C-alpha cells in the first residue's frame, strides 16, 4: 500500500472521538471490543461511543459525526465500508480514520500498519499519527485500499441451495457430482471453482499492455508510493514459464470477457470493463508513531 509522509500527530487530551463499533465485531469478539472501548475511554478527553445495528445505521452515524474523529472497531470490511462512505460523501480528504481491528478478517489492517491487538491498536488511536495513503477509485465510485487481482485468488461461485432445486432432478444430480469433486463447504452452499485463464485487454495510461489475443493467468494492480499503481500481468505460459508484464500507471483499464475482481477481501463483478484511477494521498489512517 502506498503511503506519503505522516502529516499529523493527535494529542489524546484534546481530541474528540466518535467510536463506531461494528455489529460483526461485537458478535465475533465482545471481549476485545470491551478492552478497546475501555482503553480509548480512559485516554480520550471526549469519546462518544455508537453501536449501529447494521450498514445503514453505520452510514448515518458516520455522516453525523460533526468535528469528531472517527474510530472504527471492526474488521477489514468495516474499514473499507467507512472509507467508501467518506469517499462518496467527498469527505475523505479532511478525515483521518482510526481502526481497532476486531474479527476474523484483519489481514488488510495488518498490511496497513495497524496493530492487531486490541490494547496496542487502541493506544495507537490515542497517540498515533496520521499516515496519508494512495487509493484506487474505479469508474463505479468503488475504492480499493490494498491490492486487487483478476481473477480473484481462491474465488468461488457460491450457489445457494433451497427451493430452486425442487422438481429438477438433473440439477440435484449435478450438485451431487460437484460435492464429490470439491472440498466440503458450510451447509447450504456449493462452491464451484472460478474459471482459469482468460482473455483480457489491459491498458495503462492509454497504452495497451496486453491484448485479447494473449490469454492471461492473472492481473494484479497495487498502489505504489509515487502516486502510481504497479501493474503485473502474468500471461499463460506455453513450455517455458512466461515472464510477467510489468508497468506503472495512474490509470488502469481492464476489458474483455466477463471477469471478477478480488480486492480488500471481497469479490466484485462480473463486469466487461472497469477503469481504476490512483488518487495520491487520498485518505489518512492513524497508525503507531
């Protein structure tokens, strides 16, 4: 993840905080939530705690924060949700976010430099410094904080079972065959592996890096430290392993057959074309000094 110079150090005694506790975090690890809340409450001069019941209330609380600095207690998805909401309200540039990672999915938080222990992360909220980071913004106004990959690593197409299989013996037979060929998944879902190599056109700053005639294994786009993104395309190898195609760009467009993307732990799509633009220093995250 790209970052630029640290811009602000926050003295806890003079800071007004809005602590938003994601409901998933409360269910996943209530003890860590309690510890983080106690540490922040003991160290901050003014901390307001909110317990939204779902995404809509999460958005309303964040929108009504006033001059308070938002602190999210939750997992990677809660962080991405907060950044997305602030970006779409065009308030991201003037807002420094803090995160206390709680939940099962915290690899993004770790990669961004946030401690994954409740006490250390809560202390960073109080005594840390804002680090400005680059952001990938796509043409549907979605954001990517870390790296994105096409096709998604380990991605699956999940088919929900239920009444839809009733009266369709052929469908039940196919599902039974799938169960014998793939590892078991949680009850109520069947996982089918994503397709393999695909044909995509990848354009970087208007120039074609790879075209539709060349099948590719994967495409990855990662924000760099210079306000650009590192682009890596791995062509399908025939015989000897093909060398990856590398580029740096501010704008990346991928088009071709319907494809899915994995970014920040979530899979999106399918789409036929998508463009990402690097926004340099677009968002701030408070991390340990």
